[in-house]
C-alpha cells in the first residue's frame, strides 16, 4: 500500500505501519528502542548509481566522491566502496573511519580549511588520492611534510570562485567573503597554483570548489562552471598549468518538505556537463576528469528518525505541543538553519487523512522545536513519530547535550535490519570522565576528619 499523505508517498503495510527498507518501523522501535535513525540501503545505493550513470553518460571521465560529513560510519564507508564511489573526508576522524573500514585510500580526498599537522601526516601516510589544499600556508606545510617523508602529495587546490547562492547563510561557501579556499578574485588562487607548481613535494592535479549546500536551483552550478573554465584558461595561458581534475563539489538540495522541488541528478548533470564541455572547447582546454562531491543528496532522503511521543500539551486556542524522546541532540538542524521537516504518526499512517496541526518539541531543557507547525495524524502518548529526510547531517551532527545518549543507527534492506551504530549507553557517557585527583583527595581528607 502506498497512500499519498499530505506529505509524501509512503510505504505502509496492512497494519498501517510505516515501512522503511521493507522493515516495519513498529518492530524496529521495539527491537532497537527510540529515538532511532533508520536508513533505507536500497535508496542510498540507488542515489549513488544515479550520480554515476547520469554524469558518467554525459562526461568522458567522472568520479563521484560521497561527502562523508553528511553521515559516516564504517558500514556506510563499505557501502560507498561497493558502489564504486570515492570519498571526501574532512577530518582525522573521518579519515580514520574510512581507513578502518578498508576504504581504498587512492579514492579518498582529504579536505579542511585548517588541517592539523597530524591530519596532513595521516593523509600522506595513508597515501590518500588527493589532498585538497585550502591555503598558501597549507601548501607550504604539506610540501615540507611530504619532502620530509620522501614522498609527493597529490593535490587539488580549493578555489573560491566568488559565487553567491540562494541557501542558508551558514551553508554558503563559495562567495567572496568565505573562509574556504583561495580567491580567484584578488589573485590568491593564481599565486597558489604558481607556488604549488614549484614545490617538489607537491603534484598539482587540479582545482576544487564547493559553492554551498541545499541548493535548489542549477543556475549557481552553471555560473560556477563558467567561472572555473575562464580561470583554467587564464592559468593555462599564464602558468602553463593543465588541469587533470576539476572538482566542483557537492551541494544539490533535497526534498525536506512537499514545497521543496530540488533538481534531479539528471537535471544537474544536464546543466553541468554539456556546458562544461562546450566551455572547455571554446577555450581550447583539454577535458579534465570531472569530480562531484554530493553528501546530502546521497543519504538525506534515505534517512528517517523514529521517536516515541510522550507528553501532549494543549494550550487552548493557541497550539498543541507534542513532545518526543529526542530533539536538539539528535537533530540540531532546525535550531541552526531553520530547517523544516515533515512527519507522520508511524504506527497508524492510514489515519493521516484526519490531520492535526501541532508543534513537535524535543525533550531538552530549552525550546528545542523539531517541527514548528506541522500536520500529523491524531496521536497519543506512546505512538511513534517518523520524521523524514533526516539522513544527512543529523547523526553526523548529533551531540550528548543534556547527557543524552546518541541513538542507534540501523540500516534496513529487503526487510532485514542491521546496526550501523550501536546506541550509546549511560556508561558510555561517563567512560571518558575523570575525577581530578585533588577533588578525590579533598573528599578523602574530609572523610578522615569526620571519622577522627
Ligand atoms: N564538498 C565540500 C567541500 C563540502 O564542504 C560539502 C559540505 C560537500 C561537499 C557536501 O555538500 P552537500 O552535497 O551535502 O550539500 N551541516 C549543514 C551542511 C554543511 C555542509 C558542509 N559542506 C546542514 O546540516 O545543512
């Protein structure tokens, strides 16, 4: 059964329960507890294949690097490897996770606007495919580290193309006023390429840019392509630099609510590939490998968060508050980016036609609204609430605020469910706590005094 609710097409079984990856979510909640992050494995795989085929059929050489910041566990790294994806990592932790999952190092790209010495060393030791250098300082640092290790770092330079995008201010990254990359305007990018070409410890393979996230139109990507090709022509003429890799980042938006109409991957490929090929030809430039780094559009809509509804409070002639057993700690996005989500009462989806407007609140000690004003089916304490499109930057940004334990993450496929991440326990919460010696000593001294 696939009823059309006011929100979206849903998979629902005869019992009226929401189904994710063939699994009945009521059973999943009983087995794993709530809050619970769920992923539909087939959906993730479908999206990887979509990128590989839509871009692969429109451009001679393509690499799709999953931006692991959106959601990374060792299991997800394995899945990406199986799908033939490359991987973008942006910290020692993401790199470590990928390597521990045996993700092939040559398909890893190491990002970061401030990579520590440890991170640069880890990247060199692992022989990652590309280090994406973000500043002149980093070029010098990496050159020195590579020479000391008797190796040569394969690099891209991240440039700031000066493109404004229509998205939340916090997730714009390619505009002139941004901490990322070296600016095309002002000549810093030119200088960085000149420097990299001279460094014996560096092998400059190409350029990178990433203009922003949750982009719902293709026009900014088109402007980026134009800008990058013009710059490539300039540095080819000035410095003789031939670009082998052109990485234009990620950023494709997803459908959080029925109002969002993101371009499809095919729309994106159609906007980028013919335009890029044409522009390269016009400037008589050779055709580089095209790299994309999607994160959100791979895992976002494949994820659902399941909560148990607790207290329901009706404030007469104002609104109804429905509290769930999670909130800010498992999904900080509404608080950070005014993100809007949709939800259904997951244990009786068929009743959704009779919907009630409510505010979904978390259970943290502050106003952690999860969904401000949403229409869900009639609910009672003990019902399950499923919030959609939570696969990107939710588990990844989860915290232990209020000493909440982070939820388990479950991968669902063909009716089978398996853990990607175990639920944290209360013992995990204190496992890194230490009681400073002088505090323990003071108590011991007071005990002595009392006894003596
Ligand atoms: N490549 C680079 C260099 C990036 O910085 C990012 C995201 C991506 C790729 C992937 O972008 P995506 O395809 O996922 O849009 N926490 C924010 C999103 C921050 C994105 C940071 N960079 C959120 O929850 O919306």
